[in-house]
């Protein structure tokens, strides 16, 4: 356990940030799973809606500093490539 006052505060802050970041990442992960299931079942209309909301969540996570910009760009690119492949068929 921290002894100094500033170390105690830093611990409180990191616990609070961990909870907030985990909630955001869990929400994104559940949307990614839904998207993946829709892609495998070839339901393009529902997948477009999930992709739109997932893109917004990705962008917000970057602006809040939860995820890195390049990671989100890579994930969005892969997501859209899969979606476009389903739409083309």
C-alpha cells in the first residue's frame, strides 16, 4: 500500500481510470462479437448498423485516450473490409 499522500491519490485515480476504461473496452468487445456473428451469418443490413455504432465507439475511445489511434484505424479497416466483402456478394 502507498505511504505518501500523492501515491494514495495516484492509486485512487488509477483504479477509477481502470474501471472506466474496462467498461468502454467491454462494450466495444461485445459489439465486435455481435458484428462477427452477423458477418458469419451474412446479415449485411444488421451488420451495417452495428458497424456504424462500433465506429463511433472506436472514435470516442481514441478521443478519450482509452485506445490508440493506429489500433482503432486497423480494427476499423478490417471491419469495413469484411463488411464490404459481404455486401459485394
